[in-house]
């Protein structure tokens, strides 16, 4: 999948003209790329289109016009674009009301979600299993960030299962305290196969 270059980023004035159309496209695209994994986790599979939109939004929000600063934003999100033989995703940890909790209760709530980065998020496709590889620097013994970036290494058997309607495909989350599983529907499977074909 082709990486994002500086020339791909519209200036702020140009982006404003097309923003609503791009936003509508991304909302439609993400319908088949988002999975709710129990009540507190959601996962969005990323591709070049979703990342390009995110970079544009950051440039717009921060009112960036300097090429070096825009390149910094590109570099910050570039790793979300999947490479050969892998799928990329953003994991969101959603804790309702955490901002209003007392400090000790908030820490306790966050700690409930620690440990997923030790093989706790798994994509199962037919006989194959891929444990998510978490990007480093987003969790510690004291705290786990509410947004995590993941990669799933996909082998030939898993790819074949994704394209076989008779094969079971599901996403499993288990850190010993939080357990949830969700089937991966046909629309999502087609999106994932498209990602894999574009990274060959």
C-alpha cells in the first residue's frame, strides 16, 4: 500500500472545499471497517484512505502551513498504513464517565484494560490465528492509553479463510479481566482482503 507523501496533502483552503465530501466517504468506508468488541472496546482497520483523511484533519486543526510541520504529521501517522502481509488497526478503549471519576477510581478503571498488548487481541480466520502486535510507547504499568495502534501479521491460510464464506472469522479480546468476541462480517472481510491485495 503506497505511503503518503507531502504532495498528497492539500493546503488548508483546498481541503476546506472537499472536506465534507471526504468526510462522508470516510464515514461510509468505516462502517465496514469498525468492530465493536464488547461494551468497552472498538477497533477500526486502517488503510491509506483513512490515514490520509486523519492527516488532513490534523493539518486543518493545527492550521499547519509549513512543509516541515506537515511532514511531521505525515510521519506520525504513516505507520498506520499496513505493510505487506499485515493488517493495521486502531483500538479504542472507551470508559464511560472516566473524566468525572475520583483519581483512584479512574486509575482502577484504566488498569482493568491493561494486558491486551501481551497477546490479548487475536484475529482468528479459519485455522489461523494472528495476535495483534501493539505499537510501543502507549502503555505502562501505571496506565494504558485509551488509543492503541496494532498490526496483525496475516499468513496465506488466514488470507484464504478471509475469502472463503464458509470459514469462521472472528476477533477475540482477553486480558484475563475483560473478555469479548465478535464475528467479522462479510463486508469487513472484503475490506481486509482489499487491504491485503494492495500491500502485496
